[in-house]
């Protein structure tokens, strides 16, 4: 059971900043922020969960079954992540590429303390075993208590120089894309999302400061700060993977990217060109078909609908083409089964899905791990909301290993040079933050 309080906020942004700094004293942190981006299907403007009461982590087959049992038994808020490599738990696949980050395949925890933001209010839910700490915590968060741990106060980086390296160099990238195109021309696949890693070794960063800078540059609707012990995710994701709201399932795949311009007229032309680009539209529509198929596995017959097709949305860094696909499920359909039947998300795999994943694994040099996986939560009622981990920086503090990856969809009409340039556009915000 949880104790609940609702507080009105005179300055919600200031309280959020103070709350994030306060949260750093805990080993388990998930912060999800919409940045007040106006979007359909949104429940909260921001959510914070900290301090594990119970938890589950996996590094082997059967992960979804374990998550299903855990979610059913806990029957409370649980927050966590699914790595891309859980594809091996869904299909007869493997992940044998280099892994510099070493995140467990899956991690979820039942937080002792949850903060839910909506408009100018915050709803605070504490497990009864810690509800006597609520008033003291509020004083700490708002700076009224000088006993706040020093590591929670630290919000500035020490001077450091981050030297970014490429896991796949430009010429090798072209060679690999041409191999992908050969698979497409042979009929093995229609489309695949091909990704490359940028990384830095022996590098220390301040995760919270890095996240704040990245979020301020992009202000996306699915921003995430995740801390799991010595491992961190700092994400400026614009994409929702999957949401369950009652009997309704919502997927919003992104396929199609165009750069922004500071010139208003030119920016509008770039947006219009994206909306009319035959290649970008075909990429998006292929994935919409894949998502429709995935949702049909658990949907009530005839309930899968395309609510929005290839609509262009504008973010601070890029224009993106987004579609919205919905379905209805029976009350008896388990939430974890819905995730398992659609995982990994179509926008980060390709079509046909299994063939694309095999070819991706063969051509990529890095185990994706949490990149192109998902972070989100289950509510006590069994609803859920999960993003797609893209436009993200990952960090293993113990190994001092920093990583970010970017990718693009390869189709029959792909030009390797243009695909490479699209990757650089997507990587710009992460590189700016790390090398500034």
C-alpha cells in the first residue's frame, strides 16, 4: 500500500530540477520527462521513481516470463528497461558482438518513492514502510535541509576532454550498407535499421549534467534519465514504443528524418520535402505494416487501426515522420505478453523482422544492449508506457566507458552517403554535449 499526497507547485520547473539533484543519492532512478511537448496519449508531464524496494534483473533466456511473474506478484508501480537483445528471448537469435557497457538484459524495480507531475501539481506516492520520510524528503528537495548528501548536490562536471571514436569508419560503413543493399536486392529483406556506435574510453562524465545539457538541446517528449548502480542512460528520445491504456494499445513508430534550419522559410521547405519524400514515406509505411502485424497477435479481431499515417512532427533538432497504430485487447490479456509479442520495436529492426535482425547482427560491430531497447513503467492497474531508446548517451561509470549509437533505415532506394549523413544529423546533439 502507498501513502499519497498532492502538492500544488508555484514553480514546477524549479521543483523538477531540485528533485533530480536529490534523486542522485539513490542507486535506482528512473526519470521520464515529456518536456511539456503537446502530444496525444499522454498521462503525465513527468515521472520520477527512486529507491528499489524489490527488483528483478536477468542475463539469460526466460526474461519475459520472469518479468510477467514479477509484475503479476508485485501488482504495484514497477519501472525499468528492456534491452534490444531480449530479441533472443523471443526468437531463435543471439547477440555476440562487442559490449563495452555490460547492462543486464532486463531490469525492473518497485520504487519506494514515486513522483507524478501533471500541470502545476505533483502527486507523491510513498510505500507505507517509508511514508514517515516524506516530509523530511520534501524539505531536502526544496533545499531546506542542509543534510542532503554531497553526491546529490554535485551538478557540475570536472574539466575533461572526451575523445570520441568510431566503431565503424566511413569507408567500412559504405561497404556494410552495400552488403545490406545486396540482401534487399536479393529479396532477403525489404528494410533494415543499420546502426553504428561512437564511444569514448577512460572517460569520466557527470551523468546528471550530461543529461541536462542533452535534454536542453533537444527537449523531446520521451526524455529519460536512468541510473542503475554504476550504469546510466541519458536519453533525448522522441519516440514512443508502446503504451497500454485500459484496453487500448498505442504504438507510434518513427521513420523519416530531416534536419532543421534556422531560416523559417527554409525550415518549412525541409518539413514539406520530408512529408513528400517517397523513400522516407515508404520506410515509414513498411514499419507501420510490421507494427500492425505485431499488434494483431494480441488484438481483438478487427481492432487494429492506423490512427495517423506519416505525419511530420517538429523537434528542436530534427523533423520526424511519425505514424500512430492502435488496437484493442481483451481484459484477460497480460500486459507483458503484449510487450513480448511486439518486441523489439519495428522501427529499430526491419521487415521481415526476424531476417532483418539476423542480418543486422551480422553487419553491426556492437551489441546494442539498451540502445534501441526501451525504458518505461507498469502502473498498479497493469497499464504501461515505454519509449524507444534512441538519441541517447550510455555510461558505465566503473569502466569509464561512454557510448552513443545512431542508425538509419536501409531500403532499396538508399544512398550510402545520404544514410551516413543522416546518422551524423542524429548524432549531433550527443556529440555536442560530450565534446563541449
